[in-house]
C-alpha cells in the first residue's frame, strides 16, 4: 500500500464527521473527490475500510486500524509542520553560546533570563567547554554566537559591537600601589597576580600590558569567581585586573581600590560574533539588542 498523509486525514475526518458530506467540507474538497479517494485507498488495501450501510458512516475493523495510525502520526506531523514554520519565521531555533570573556558569565545570565521569556521556543545553551576554540566552533556551526573581546577577520562571520570597557587595576587599600594615580607594566614585577583560570592571551592584563612590555609578575594565582578574586585582593593576598563594569557590579568594598592601567588608560571592546546568515533571525537580533542594553546598564551603574 501507498498510504499518504491525505489518506490518514480522510479517515480521521470521516470518523469525526460521521459522513462524506461533512468530511468533504472539513477537508475542503468535493464529496465526489473524497469518494474517489476512499475507493482508491480500499483498492490498494484490498479490503473495505468503511461500513457504508450504517448511519452515521462507520469504520470497519480495518478502518479502525488505519484510524489508530492516523491518530498517532498526524499529531506528530502537525507538530513538525509547526516547528518548521517557527524556524522559517524565526520564532524558534537553536542558540548555543560560547564565551571567551570569563567575566561575562555574570553579565550574560540576566540577558538570557529576559531572552528566555520572550523566545520560549529557542533552545538556549552555554558551551563553556568550547571557549578556547570558539571561533572554529562557530564556523563549523557547533555554536551559534561567541562573546569575545578579540574581533577577527573571518569569512562568513560578523562581529557586532556590544560595548567598550576599561580593564582596571584592583588592589587592597593598604597596598603600596594603591597610592599611585595609575599603574604601569613595571608595577607588576614582584606581585602576585590573581586572574581567572583563562589562558594568558585571553586576559587583558597580559595581552594589553604585560606581554608587550615583557614583564612577568612574581606569581600568578587563579580563582574561578569574581567575588573570590576581590576577597583575596581585599585581604592583600595579591592584585588583579578586572573590567571596570565587573568591579562596579559587585557590591562596593572599601577594603580595595581601583586604578587605571597606564596614564592614558586601556579601552577594550566586547563583541558578539555571529555567522552572517544568522543575523537575519529575529531572535538573534533581539539577543544582541538585549545584550547591548544590559551592557549599557552596567556601564551606567
């Protein structure tokens, strides 16, 4: 037998309507066309599917078996059609995110919470394990958006600017460097530098200051959480360099102070890297909008 979806819809409609006329109206076809369709299906099956002598028209035992199939299959087909329609309209889809900026976890979570309420049918996930191979993963479609402070010239990828920030030096209020108006690379010699557990090339203090000056701190100590880094700094167990918005977002503690990096200061940008075709998806555009909105709130806090 060659059973089509229209056959299953026909059997279901006749069962629900109890006759050809009303079923034909429901299916939006003529009664004659519906009769021919039934006859063709019965010819294929080699058995009657309907008891025509009864009123309302009833399904035979074989027809009941076909009805059960229709009741199982058609809801799944309708769900799939709805899913595809959502994908076409940009109402649903996948949004897997990789983050190169370790501090951005705290900034991104409120953004995703707001996004989730507006786009409940979008599958959102954060893929921290891909953080250091994020751009190749984006190009291979393993992830859909990368939060990065290092824009690159990559084919098929666009970097959308979210906001600028200033990496700042953070030290205990009792630390000798707290008396300076700003700090230079040389000031880090002999210091314990507390950083996130991220490779050096991804840390502003190394990429923008220490590596160009070929300066090595006495020791590098790592901590996963911003609150822990600030706790260690406040207790004079080391110094740190953090984005200015991160320090402002954490409840102010008078036990530590912040100073600019260099007399001129250092400015960095944060970007959302997205495959070019995905920028046409409404949910992607909205996420970038919400991210920029939250970033501006942090800057103004």
